[in-house]
């Protein structure tokens, strides 16, 4: 089933609780939380204390996307803060297999992320280990950027590999997803769709999520 994951990066940080409440009753099950360190990406967002506060006000699953150097050093902090799933960048991990296992060892789902410039084959050896794969469809660091079209081909390639290897990990996509390109994204094989600006910059975020869910439902129906 295709899921829409609102990304809080585009929300009003002064009113995070209200922003979450606006999208909570749309049938979503996960929130996407973008952690940036100002080193792996040229921007700084928030860390474990903010996630801990979010954990207190929602029962949604918290999907934490770590855009940081040396993620191993902080996994336990994010687990303690309440993350349900944690994704790390292939480009930031010297021992990727170990880092994924470390996250799973803490009882959380482990995701592997690749940037637009990284080929899918770079993560081939961990596809049977990862619980999900995140394809960045913008260069990470900022919300509101334009979708890198080539990501659709990468999604199709990864979907093909998934079938060939008889694996079932969800393919997540993050960056520049809009009401316009969502159907293509779903048809390319993506299952977890992250949406920041398209949700929180919309006049009615709940309506935006519902529209996206409907587009995704139709795109999947056509595929069958
Ligand atoms: C970008 C983040 C994204 C961001 C997406 O580095 O990883 O999760 O919030 O925002 P939009 O949907 O606005 O491109
Ligand atoms: Zn993200």
C-alpha cells in the first residue's frame, strides 16, 4: 500500500503540535523528520530533543531521516528520543552494513538513503539487510526544491532489483513530490512518499494529504 509521509521540515516550527494535528486524521501512519547537521548537508534543522517533544504529542510513527556525518554516533540518541525508523545515507556511512544492523539491534527499522548522484548499484549489497530504501529526488538539505526527474528511472531499476531478489522492502522517495508528479512516482514503484511543501505550504494540509492519497490510489489501481 502506498503511504504519504508529511515532512515536518515545511511546517511552522513555532506550532509543531498544531501542525501535526492538522494532518493526523487523514489516515497517515508516519511522520517524516529531517535531521540536518550543517556538515553532510548545508543546513541545520533539529535533533533528538525536538523529536522527543514530538513523540509526546502524537501516536504516529516517527520516521527519522538522518542527513548527518557519522550517524553511528547518534543512533542511540534518536532511538531514545522515540524514532520508529531511522534512515542513514550510504554517502555518510563508512560501514553501512554495520550501521543498519546497529539500528535494527535497537529494535528499529533501518533505512538506507542515496542522493541523486549515487547509483542504485551502490546499495545492492545491503538490499537484503535494509528494511526500506529511500531515494532522494532532490539534493538533500532544503525543502521546496525541484524534483530530479531521473529519480523515476532509479525507482524503476530498484523495483526491478527488488523483484529479481524476491525482496519486499518499501521504496521511499523524498523531495519535490507534488500533486502533479505523484502518479508517475507511484507508477515507478515508490511506496512511501515523503511530502513537505506540498502538504504544509498548502492552504489546507489535511486536504493536500487526502488528495495525494487519492492520486496514489488511482495510480496503483491503473497499474494492476
Ligand atoms: C530534504 C528533506 C525532505 C524535505 C522534502 O533534504 O529530506 O524530506 O522535507 O521537502 P519537499 O517535499 O518540499 O521537497
Ligand atoms: Zn527527508
